[in-house]
C-alpha cells in the first residue's frame, strides 16, 4: 500500500507546487495586465470624444451636390462668411430690420458669445439659446461652421461634447427611444458615454444643437407632453426634446436651437435663456466677402483670377447703388444663387460637369425647401393635408408669377398679393397657416421694390403705394414656367376630365381592356355599353390632354420668337446684366415692356430628366408621358418657326433652349432643319461656345451646316478649341473680325487636317494672323482636300507671307478663290502670287485690292492674269475698280466690302485707297472714246465718292486692335 501511495503523494505535492507557481505567475501577470490595460485605456486607446470629433468633422465637411458645381475649389472653411447676428430681448424677439440696407442699432454678437454666463442664468443650469431667422438667412451654414470649429478646437472649447441633431430627422422617427438611444443611434461611439448618464453635473460639458426646430411639432403643455428626467427612459423624440428644453432632463446641459421666424413662438419664452436673430448680410461689404470666397477660389490660372476680380468689382458697384439685387443679397441664399449663376456664365468649360441655368434654380429651391410638407392641420383652399410645400408655392406664388409674365408685369401691390395668396380664409387656423406661409415663403420670394413709383406698362395703382417684386427677376420666370409645365394653368374642362380619368384609370388597365374586347365578341352590346362609354371618355381625355401639352409647346415657341423682343440682347447677356448692371450706353434699342425671354427657356429646362428628379423630391411630379408629348409638339413648332429668317440673338436663344432641354434626339431633329447659323455680333463667351458645341455634338456625323457665321464675336483661342465639334459640321466657316492671333492658327491648321472636317470656305478677314500665323496655317494645305475658298484679307501677311503663300499653293489642288486684299503686299509679291495662281489647276479669282501696288504693278497683274496661249487658264485679278482702261466686272463687290468693313479698318488708309481708285477711274475715262463707257465710269466714280463721303462724315475711330 505504501509503495502504491508514495507515487500519489509525490504527485500531489508536485501538483501543489506547480499550482502555487501558476497562481504567483497569474497574479504577477494579472497585475501587469491590469497596468497595461489601464495605460492603454487612458493613453493609447481611442477616446470616444476624439472619435466623435473626427467623425462629426468628416460628416459636416461633406459638401452637398449643389456646392460641387463650383468645381470643388473650396471647403466649408474657405467659403464661409459670418452673417449678422443680433441678440434680442424677449419682448423684441419678433423685431426685424426695417430695411436690408439699414444699419443695426445693437452690436453684433457671435454664437460663442451667446453661451457666456450671464447674471440672469440659474446656477447649475445650462443655457438655452434660440437662434432664429427668415428662410435663407444662413442658419444651417452657421451651425455647420460652429460644429466644424468645435471639432478643430477653434470655438466653444469649454464644451467637451457637442451633439448636433437635425430636427427633420427627429420628426421622421416614429418609435420611442431614450435620449441615450437617440444619441447612440446616430453616434454609436457615444452610446454609453458617462457625460450623458445624468449622474452628477457631468452634463454641464455637453452642448446639444437642434437645427430646424420648425420641422417638429413640439407641445410644451404638461398635459400634452409627460415629464421625463431619466436619459435611459424611452419616449417619443419630441418628448425628449421638450424635456431637455424644460431643463427637466439633463438640466446642466446647454442647448442651441435654430428655427425660422414663423416658428419663433413655438418655444415658450420661459424656456429660452437668450434670443438671437440671424439677419443675413446687411451691408455690401459682407456680400462682397461672400462673393470673394466663392468666385476667387478658382484653379489659380491668371486669366480666370483676373476675370473673377473684374466680375466682383462690377457686382460690387451694382450692390453699392442699393439696387434690387442688393436687397435680394441681404439673404445669403440669394448670394449663393448669384454666385452660382455667375460661375455658370463665366467659368463653364468642357472639363466642368454639365450644368444648366434651370438646374441651378431647381437646386436653389431644394437647398431652401427640400422635402418640406404642410402641416396636417392645414385647411387652406389651395392645400391638401401633408401636401408638398413646394407644390403649394407653385400654385400660389407661381400663379402670381404666371399672371405677371402673361400681362408683362414685374411688380405687384399689396391688394394683388392678398388676392393671389390669401384667398378666402375664415378660420383662425387658416389665418395662422397663411401667416406662416407669408413669413416663410412669400417674404422669401418677394421683396419691396426699391424703385418707388416705377412701373412697367400695364401696371396700375397709386403712384406712392408700396409695390413688391420678385427678389431675383429670373425667379418670376422660373416659377411661371414651373406653373405651366406642372399643368396648373389648365382650364376647368381639362381639370374635370383629368379628375374623372384619374378615377377611371385606377381600375382600368391594358389587361382589363383586352379582356373586355374579347368578351364583347360573345355578349350583346348593351351589356358592355357602359365600358364603351368609359373608354370613349378616356380617349376624349387623352385628346384634350394632348391638346393641352401642344399648347404648352406652342407657347414656348411663340415666346421664343416674339417680334417685340427682336432688338434685345441674347438671353444669357440679359441674365448677366441683371446681376452686374448695365455699364455704358445700350448698344441696341430695347423694347419698352419688360422682356421675359427666360420664361420659355425655363419651360424647356424643366423637361430635363435631372431637374424632374429633383422636383419629384420636392413633391412636384412631371410625368414622362407629359415630357414626351411636349417635346414632340415643341419640335414641330420650332421647325416651323425656323423656316423664317431669324436674328442672331434669336438663334442664340434657340441654342440655349436646346441645351437646357438636354434631349439629344430633339436637339438633333431641330438642328437638321437648320442649314445656316449666323451669330454675327453676338458676344461669345466660354459658356456660349460650350452651348454651341454641346448641341452640335448631338447631331449625326452626316449632318453639315452650309454656313456658320461667327464674325465679330470676340472669339479667343480657347473658345476655338471649345467649338471644335461645331466646326466639324460646317462647310463655310466665317471667323472674320475676331482679333485671332498667330497662336490660333495652330488650331485652324489641325482643324483643316482633321479627316472628319469638311470646311470648304474659311474666312479669316481682319484677324492679326501675321506672317507667322499664315505659315502655320499653310502647313495644312498639302493634306487638306476640302478647302476651296480661303480669305486672308487684312491679316498682316506682308510680302514675305505672300511669297510663302505663293510657294505653297501648288500643294493644294482644290482651291478656287484666294483673297489677300489689304495686306500691304508690294508689286513683286503680288506678281509672284498671280503667277502661282495661273499655274494652279483650279484657282480662278485672286483679290489684291487695297494693297501697296503701283500703277505699273497693277497693269502687270492684269497682263499676267491673261493666259499666254489658247490652252492656258485665265485668273481674274481684283486689284482695283478698274482693269487697265476698263471698268472691272467686280467693282461693286469691292466697294461693298470696303463699306462693310470701313468702320473697323484704318480710316486714313482706306481713304487713301479710295482716292487712288478715283485717280484710276479718271485716267481710264480719259482713254475712252465711247460716251456710254464714259457714263459708266462716272457711275462707278459716283459710288467711290459716296463711300469716301461716308467715311468723312461718320469719322469712325481707328480699330482698337490690329492696324496696318
């Protein structure tokens, strides 16, 4: 037994010794583990507050899609400008500045100053700050900047935790949840943070931010909202927020609430420690700072930076005049709209994302009224329960705008606003809802006119009565267009048939229609008479509806080509002038009535798919069938209207309309009906070039214009590159009077070398190409096979350029006519050109007038142009109005060219050449024996003297650019 137990006892003792060692090691390791864990948790572990700052910083740094259209050149920090914030007393909290341009009586404050302790606050309780303002004053932007500055340690550093909430999100929650659950649902890392436990006074380091309190229907009555003091107790989100404001839940925490002016009284005065009103940009300096932060944040290119500075200076001058724009830019939202429009007009290029003017205004509405609905207690006659706020804006303010556009009115009296907006309101609830609508919507879209007594034709009323205009004139046209496209201007018959058809259509589909047709073959007709009546009614409605859509398209086409608007600038220039003002005299006589040329363009832009998606989010639905019917009818009307001669401004507006629609098929069908586009004297900008290029990129490769006239359009080299797709569809390209320099010839050379290009005639008159540019252009002659007419008149060729041209002519066998007039070419170079043209297989006409040619040289040119043998070719040389002792057959075209271009040429030089013509005519007449030929000489001489007299009378200034 002992021998048996000894191994067991030894094993037991060994096990005990091992156990003691393990325990000691465990204790030691446990001590070190606890020390390591403690060190890690306090030093190396992720601090929930730091994680919160990082995540909130990331979330609030994200820019919405509407901001990305500026090119991504700025961040929330660089683009922010602090609006004016004034602290208000409780009894004066509803007061507003009498005028946007009025200087405030009290000193401005910052949000950080609003959370400084005051004697009025109770010990141990946090502050409740109510920041309120009208729609568009910048409340959300201030909150964004406040949160970002707290995350980076720039402000409110005495708060360890800042918890931002969107009241719109809270209003959508239907399930009950505790305060900690609400915080943990959005910020998972704060789910069990001790600052929100309610123990002790830890909550004094917490700041809650509730943005957009008007989105929540809070009830502060004790009977309506139960008391709750436990952060872990589940309740409705509205109950949690009310108890936070009551200081019954986490009384030590501070709260910042933002709300609209219309919802100011929803929070009782006793629950608010401080009132502060955000008043927007009340002076031009704040507005200018905002424009600088937006428009100067470009890619860094010197040209763009210089243009941005010039834009801001013009804009600032317009704001200083206390214009209507200055009153509108009192709201930062309209400053955003102004910057977005100017950015669209001046900084659009092929690299930027596709943007449209209609898209900018649609995004503007989403930024200010995105997804809002009217309350359930609404009983206004124009509203439905929980209907879209934007839809009601269209039905009221849009109807007012449509009436103004129809009757050519831009201002409205107080009585007219009451008629259009007020309706027949009777109950207190209706009056309350109407007051909210007027405060939030009407005061946002309409502003008092700064020009008292000024009226458009057709406006009536007392001379000194206050009148109201749309804050931005284009907004009236946009809302009127939206009112029409949504079908709100239907007649009573159309509305009735639409309602009945909607009821019938709920249970009548294609399957039902098929079954009824099959069964009717075996059943007496009388049993299915009712179905036939219903089908007949639906067909009648479809015809009425189609006719309605056709009237919309007809209205668009009619408004596009109004006779009284024929002398107006193109629509893009009108938009720019409305923002920057008009500096200097008007180049053209404007019509007396207010033009509404953006109205049809907005109607077309609203049909674009992207805009319809945004409007769908706003509660304004435009069906695809409606779009199809309108565009089909619009195409037919536009093709019919384009069969008539149209001015360059009207053609430019048409191109803008096609661009705004963004429908390649409709664009191609309309453009194929056009054979000539003349945009003479249109001030081309990068945007207009981009529009022209975009619409032509929709056409098939087989489509070609007979002529594209871009003379006197202020084109630059960069604009030529943008117009490449349009040039490839052109046979005759006119680029004269554009001050294109030698560097532009590289693009023109590549264009002629492009195998897809089919340019037959290229007119480059009055562009300072010089010899260098001409040599570059001539490099395309060997490989080009389409060019037949080349005009280099008044391009600064000189003798060397002419000799270079003479040497290259044989490399191009298709050229028919060459114009090198007014290039200071001497006798020898001119003779070399004539010889080269005579040896050329196809050239038949050479223009050499207005050059430095002697009388002997002219005679030699005429002799060289005549073939030496019967098999040779004759080249017509146009050097003067005479050919030796005879009148030139082309004297009239020569004088016509001089008359058309004399205003931009060197007046003295042209007068000298005309006197040379008179001397040639006098010499030729003396050698004529026939009295009929002498009379012909007198007739031509009369035309030359008439042109000379016109130059002396008009006394046009010398050209500002290239001279010779």
